[in-house]
C-alpha cells in the first residue's frame, strides 16, 4: 500500500486511482500494466532543481516500461497522459519522467506551469528519455531534457533549458531562451555525431554549447573550429572513435578537462566585429581568436592564447605554434586571476595592450622566448617575443 515514505508502485492499474501520497516515489507503467490513473502526491519530495546535481534527487518519478515506444502528452509540467499498445495512464504530481526502451514521443509544447507545493518550486520538465530513437518537445519554461541513448530529436522550446545529448546521433533545437546544451557525457564515452542549434536568444547571456568530452587520461580533449562567431564544428575521439558535432547560433562555448584546441582564426566575422566567446576552463589548452572582438578564457592549466585582430578580452586562467607572432596593433585586455597556472601569451603589444593581474606583485625576467612575469605559487605569464616589457 502507498505511504508517506518513498514508495515503489508497479500497479496493477484500473479505473480506481492510485494515490502515492508523500515522499519521493517511483512509479512504473507500461502498456502491459493496463490503463489507470495515478497521483504522485505533493508532500515530502525533497525536489532538487539543479540539473548538475548527480542523479537529480527528489520528486516523484514515472518510469515507462517496455520496448514498443510510448506517447506522452503533458498538460501541465507535472501532469499528462501516457498511451501505448491500446492502454493509457493519466498521471498527476509527477516531477520527473523516464522514458521506455522504445521510440518514445514526449510532447509538452502546450503544457502550463504547475503550482509550487510543500517546498517543491515551480519548475519545467525533467525528462530522461533512455534508450530508443526518441522525439522530445519541451515547454515554454526551464526544462531538463536528456535524450539518452539512440538517435534522438529534441526541441527545447522557450525557457532557459538544460539539454543533454548523451549518446547516439542526435538533432537538437534549443529554441528561445538562454539554453545550456551539453555534448558528451564525460570520461571516455562516445558522444555521437550530433547537430545542435542554439536558437533565438531575446535577452540575457545567450546560448551555451557545452562540450563535455574528456578522455580517461584527463589530457586528450576536443578540437573546436569556428566558421563564424557563433557556428562551428567540434571533433572528439572519445570511446575509441571519431565523433563530430555541428553547432549553430551559440553565443558562448565551453570545453572542460583535457587539452583542447579552440580555433577561430578562419571564422567569418560581420561588420559589427562581434567575435567568439569561449572558455576552455581546465587543461593545457590552445585558443586562437578571430579577427573580431573576442572574449577568450583559458582557465586553469598551461594555456596558450592568441587573440588575433580586434579588441579582445583575454583571460588566460596570431599563431599558436609561432612564438614570434607579432601583435595586431589594437588595444587588447588580458585578464589573469590567482591560481590560473603558468600561461603563455602570444601577440602582446607593449604600450597598447592592457594587462590586468588583480593588483598582484610579480618579478620580471628575460628568457630566450620573451619576458616572464612570475607571481609565485606556480603562477606565471610568459609574454612571448616581448623583450622590452616594463
């Protein structure tokens, strides 16, 4: 019998509703279970809205079973109807949905926002489609959408969505809002050959292409080549094979652990000189800017950053392989923070570029390759081919 604890409910289902009551409940349904009605309950759910928390804890979960594929239509962000094999389940009070092993169709385009209840805030969908070639359409709110394995098609809709491509060859449209769309699952997992569109951003920080491909050695990273300031191609050799991502309409980009190469030197830049905005975060990375006004962040590790032409903002936390690369003659701003490691800057213009070091003191010495600024504690900046820095 259902209780106010964390129950597991598998039916049987009938015209008599099942009330799961309080707690974080797991409810299983498939066509073989028959038609019915289930209420997840609204109390004691410990719902965690943060998509980055491992396992996304809290909330009542509906697990779809079977391999034939199920169609789900959401009416609100917590209620709807699942149908398949001539059977159906009306559900209410469900915070998270897990798909079946078949080709599911999940549609929430017209879903309204369910009210907050007993510590659970108003929220968008949390969909984990699982296996199968699934088709997911999100709400107008902030959704968490994970296609799982298989060749999935995902429409984020409006709202600031978090979308996970997982594995398989996926097609993703972020839609309106400031979306965070992640390609890859992390350590040594092949992300698939995906095509991802960020969509329209009406206000805010813009869409983020989040390239999460990391080899088990924490060294082998991704190669990202920009074709415009917001479009490009990324490749990875995770999982023992080459995978390719084509991405479009992204105002921001990230890579993570691993030694990544980010190359925007061939990107087409418009008359407004809007450039690339990218953060390599961790690892010993190479970043090459466009001829526009770029924002390039190396993050932690031994990074090599070339801003290229334009008025660039560079945070190191021409030619990446040429230590004699000259400056571009315009005012670049280079920002360094404590703990960024030993970085190398190419193309620095003495007397033109601005070097921001958070007010820290440093020692200056000359090397065969240029001027070394040593801040201590493992932090340093090598200004390549600069011998007259004061």
